[in-house]
C-alpha cells in the first residue's frame, strides 16, 4: 500500500511540474501572455466584489476607489509551500506597498477561519478574503492548473479601479510581489 501511495504522489508531482512548466513557459512573454489567458486584463475596469475576510470584516473593492491602488492576488491554498512563500513576501514588503499608496488583498477559496489561522501563523498584516465556491476567481477569469489546482494570478488595480497589470505564475509566488511593486512605481511616476 505504501508503494501505491508513493507512486501516486510521484505521479501527482510530475503532473504538477509539467503543468507548472507549461504555465511558466507561457508566462515568459510577461504581461502580454498573461492577459490573453484572462477575462480581466490590463486596461479593464476591475469587477467589484464584497467578501468576508479572515478577521470577520467584509471587504469591497469599491471601499478603495478614489483612495488607494489595490494589489489583488489570487492564490491556491493557505499553508501550502508556494502560497506561504508568496504571502510572506507580500508581508515582508508590506511597508513598500503602503508607501506606494496600495492596499494588499489576498484571495483563495479557503474559509474565513482558515484565513484567520494562516494570517495569525505568519503575521500577515493585510486582508485575506474567502472566495468559497470560487465565484470571484471565475469573475476575474483566473485559470486553474490541470483543471483542478486554482491559479495564482495578481492584479494591480489603480485607485480609479482600472487594472494596470496582470501577472500569472503558478510556481513563482515571490515574483508576484516584485511585479506588483514595479507596476505601482510606474503608476506613481506617471502621477
């Protein structure tokens, strides 16, 4: 039985790596490739939403309109390896985001209770929103890997509610942070 479990894990890992390499290869052209695979792309008005956070509050995108830019990052699951690295990278650069006038918001299909534990465990200073059932993920057109693993996509939305950049990479969680900061700096320089 343990050989069967080991073989199953190897096959799952191989499938994930194959799919991840395909995602990474398609993302080589940066923003242009990422935008083609999404319903919501740079230049579009970001769809509004209202979701419950891990702290029990409801958060709407419209809460920030006219006030702050928003970095909205979709990730697959709390407490998984790449997701934790990504969440902690956003945490570690949180002051940079604040200085650039941006709000950071993470979204996954995990429950609000799961988000609360994840945020407490890693001392995450930003909101994690519960998109149970994946409705917001579908609204934004976030793809899944192999049809089962929720995608990892970041949207940088200016204070007027316009998407300025979309970055898609399932395996490069920390790069979502550097992409978002670079975009916010361009927005800041243009103003």
